[in-house]
C-alpha cells in the first residue's frame, strides 16, 4: 500500500528556516510528480511547490518563490527547504505524489509549521 509521511514541522521564529521531509513507500517513486501544498486555518489548501519525475527545476507559487526550494532524491524522499519564514507561512503542510500508470493521487497526513515569536 502507498504511504506518504511528512516530518520536520515545528515552531520557528520569523526569519528562520525549516526543512520538511516526505518519505514515500509502496509506489514507483520515479514515476511520480512530487508536490507540497499547505492549508492555513480558515483558508483553502493551496499549492506551494512541485517537482517532476525527472527532478527538473521546481515550480513554485508566487508567495514562496525565492524562499522555498523543493527537491527529491533518486529513491523515495522529497524535501521542502523553507528559508526566511514569515508568520503568513503558518499552515499544515502536505506532501503529494501524483502520477504512475494509474494516475494515482496520494497525500500524507500533514505536518504543522508555526512561524511566531
């Protein structure tokens, strides 16, 4: 079965950095586009970043461009490096895997990021 597990969230001060990790299993990792989404209280889930199965340059939302970097390894991990964090980045961050032969769409349980003094 497919499993997606995020980690690395927590409390950080404004201007600080965090690196989120996404561990995947039960899928052909190399066949999937990996992405990060986030949902703040009272708001819709929004796209943050994605990287295709060939690990070509990432795609980013305007709100995080220049501050966040998405990456993946050749095995089963995706990452989101978040720099210069601001309070508006506070949200639950979700890892997404999309693709494969059946066009699967899989989500993790989320990891909480709180940016506050």
